[in-house]
């Protein structure tokens, strides 16, 4: 999709979870010598962009420490052709699991859905949530899905194995299936937690994560500065400071959940 501005043409590419197409797409963008590559919400796309070019500026949004991912030398001095924002999707895993437990205090067995096609992010989530569940005293089982059909079968598995709740990992593909998640959760009576409020607006129970609009705005500001001549190496990596806890009370009622006032009071977004 193209959007033509007064002096900038913005081109959007949606791969719908097909992470294996990233190298070819990025090779094509590098061949065309685009002015900036923006990867505002995906570790996989950011790493693929970094692998594809050391010269074209990259503005990323990643869910964990970009130094550890190898995207920048340091947060204050990125040093190469990439800069952007750390969304802390991984770091808020324990907090999100705790909030799900507050909403569904009787839940003991939690199914955790990760996307194996997004291997680096899936492995990081597995490490983080295993430790978080151990601290709270929850049992977890990992399920995998990379397509809408696999999401269906993951729900069939968690219902068969009597999971009390579902934790959907932060992933670039899953938000595109948010209506499917909301529908399946309602159908099977499964309380589920997600990484951003888009899911809750689509009928999901609860989410905790970075404010999406703020994230995209900050990526856009950095793109503007780069187009005006600033080097990515001179733009420090930003860190998300605005997080949203959202609850859909309509969905809670549908699931037969009583949401305590103390939990409602913590929420930034409450959908009646």
C-alpha cells in the first residue's frame, strides 16, 4: 500500500505472519535503495532488516533489549544504521501474568500460546514466563500456532487438557487474528490475556502492554528526523514509558468472572 505525502512516499508491507518472506522483501527494499526502513512492531523484521543492510537507516520497535538482540551497540549510542524503541513486551511478561492471576484467582493451569515461526521471540517468552509462573505458583503448558488453523487446534487442545486460562504471547502475527481469539475464547469460556488493547477492543478479556499509538508516533518522529538528515547512530534508543492495562467487563460477565473493584481501579482502559 502506498501513501503519497507532499514530499515523502510511505509504503506499507503486511506479511500476515509469514516470517520466512522477510529476507526476500528486505533484499528488494535494499535493492531499491529506500530512504528508511521502519519495523515498528517486530523483533523478526528488525533483525532481518539489520541483516539486510548496514547503510540504509532502520527505525525499529522491538519487544526486548535491542543491545541483547544485536541491533545496537548501546542504548545511548546506537552506533550503526539502526535505532528505535524498546517496547518491553518481554519484560512485562511477569506483570501481565500476575494481572491475569488477579482477574482469575482460581486459575492454576495456564496455557501459553507462542508462535514458532517467530522463533527468537517465542523462545524468549518461554524463558521469561516459566520463571514468572514458578514465582506465582502456576502450572503452564506451551502451545504453538503460526496460522489461523493452528490457533483453532490450540484452543481444542487447551479445552481438552482443561486449562483454566490462556496467555497469548506478544507476537507480530497474533494481533491480526484478534477477532478469532475473542470468538474462540468466548465459545470455550476461556479467560485470556493479550499484549495490547486491540485484542480487548475486539472482545478479548484483558491486556497489558505498551501504548500502541505512542509507539507508532515515536517511530514516526525518528523517521522524520532521519529524513531531515540526522544519523540513526546519533538518536538514542527510546524506552517505552506508557503502558496500558485494559479490561473488557462485558467479556468478563460473559465468562462469569467477577472483576474486583481493586483490579478495575488499576485499569487504564475499561470497556463496559
